[in-house]
């Protein structure tokens, strides 16, 4: 991991996709937005990277070579370091709703505006 992965005002994001091109494209886009991004290309690597990174957001492909994305999400939810992360399913297919264990679903090719919206800081209004 280089220093650029650790600094910046944005969120800590883990991108998990077995398509290297897809993962790198999202990494470049998100870094350009100021986020700190790491990538993983299978479920086992994702769980290992997540332990050290403690991501605030995980963009998780549903079809990985070694385990289902749903299984990775379930493991992330069990781990204290990642239980509260925003976990976004990323699928090449238009799923019937958000899969269990995920907070949102994005369909490939990922709409950049939709991704930005998910990562945008939330403003909470408090009535005085």
C-alpha cells in the first residue's frame, strides 16, 4: 500500500471485482474524487484487505471466482472492523432488488453519478 492510499479527505473504499479493468477504473474514478481506495480481486483477498483497511464503503462484485459476493458480505458484517461499512453489491445483471446483506445495488457498467451519490457526505438537518 502506498501513501496515497492512506491520505485524503474522502472515505476508505474497498473495491472488490475479479475484472482487473473494472476494479482499476473504479479505483481511478474514486481517487479522483478524493477517496482512499484499495482493490481486491477475489473474496479471500477482500476479507484480508478489509481487516487492515477498515473500509467505510465496500463495492463488492457478486460473482467472484472463489466465493459468492453474498458470502463475502456476510463475513464483513460479522467482523467488528467492517460491520458498519456501507456494502454495495455490484452486478453484471439487474438483480431483483438489493441482495441480502447489502445496502445498495449498482448494475454494471456502474453509473458514475449514482456511485458519487452513494459516497457523498450526508447532511443531517437538526431543527432548532
